[in-house]
C-alpha cells in the first residue's frame, strides 16, 4: 500500500509536536506495511501450498482486521495532534485513506474466501 508509505514519509519529515502520537503512527504504519508485503510474498511464491498447517485466508483476514483497527486509531490520534502542520495533516489523511483501502481489502478477502467456498459446496 503506497498510501501507508506516503503517510509514514509525511509524518517522518514533519516537525513533531507530540512525539508519542507520531511514533505510534509510524510504528503502526511500518508494521502494517511489512505484514502486507509478507502476505504478498506468500501469495507470489505460493508458499501457502507448502504450509498447509496454517489457514492462510483466516490469517490474512485477521491481519487486515487488526491492522485496520490499529491504523484507524493511529490516524485519529495523529489527526488530533497535528495542530495544522501540513506534513502531519497529510500523514493523517493518508492514514485514513489506507484505512479505507484496508477495509476494502478485508471485504474482498472475505468475499473470496468465505462466499466463494460456500457457493462451491
């Protein structure tokens, strides 16, 4: 997700007024980005076929659910502490955009894994 990366860079390059709020935003954004890249690598190299002991659709669904909730909280905190600094406002805005995109990803992964499996029976 490019919006996570842009939000991280915007917050990182801005003058901070509240260290804990923006460091929380950065940690959540980077962790979410790393996990998204982790699942992309799993899908690209088809690792899910070799590791059948893990329910990959459920793991991906839970990752997006928890990551979206944490990203929404981090974006709200960053927006409330921005004090009209443009870089911080941009970071919070891209955080909200990434939250919306993660919700769409949750919906699409639910549609693919649950609805498709229930209709194929």
